[in-house]
C-alpha cells in the first residue's frame, strides 16, 4: 500500500473530508488529492507529520514503515490511559463530538 493509499484509507475510515484535512494541515484540497493519488509522491515531512497528527496515526504508519497505526500514549498519566482506552470504544462520530466538547471547554489548552 502506498503512502497516498494509507492517507486516503485512514481519512475515509475517520470520515474526514479532503477539504477538512487540507484546512487542518494548511494546504489545499488539490494537494490532498495529489497525495492520495500518488501524483505527488515525495510529500514533505512536515506535511506527513501534520497529516499523521490530525488523523491520529503515527507518521511511520503513513510511510509504510510499520503496520502499527497507533500513536503512543503517555503511560505516566493514568488519566490519559483511561481517556485513550475509552475513546477507542466510541464511534468516529462520537469521538469527534467528544473532541469538539473538549475544545470548547479548554480552548486555551488546545493547540491543534
């Protein structure tokens, strides 16, 4: 599977549009299309990192270096472990709702 195919598959699984992803990483919808269709195959590393962060996967997963798409969680904080474990049980729609609520409640702390 190519980098572009992994981006598309992950984006679609999370029900994120090309437009939403483009806005999140400060690029154009056309560039996302080109990444996903391997028209641009040498994607800048800062864009790979931004895409991975927004899609909640590791850059190594997108690059095809490993099949583990999970981003590591800080295991020193029990609250983060509980949040992560329970968020995985939610549907993508409910995860987005939870994230939207957290963004509203903690505007200053969110840097995405």
